C-alpha cells in the first residue's frame, strides 16, 4: 500500500488519501492517476483533468481516450487487459 501511495503522490498533485476515495461519476469505479495531472478510467477510456488541484469529475468535461492514448495510458498504469 505504501508503494502505491508514493506512486500516486509522484503522478498527481492530489492528496493520495483523496485519490483512494475518488470515483468515476459514470461507473463509480476507481480512477488511476496518469501523467499530465489527469485521472483515467481504463474501463470506459475516459480522462478527467485536474485544474489547480481540483479534479473535474463531470462526464461532459471528460475526454475520451483515443486508441493510441488507451495503449499508452494502460502501460502507464500497468493495466495488461488493454
């Protein structure tokens, strides 16, 4: 758990404790921090931005990941299902 927490701290400006409770507003599943200070839902391939340390968890504001982005983000978060 400590290693995961340090990885989360390195990837985003959000408090790791907050990251543990944040969920996607669409499927209510966990979000993964990715480079560029963003949160990624690998199940729905949605990318949520973080503005000034505040996650923008609105479906209308989410970006759909392209096929290339999906592969890159899956590799970044260690998701082998993609």
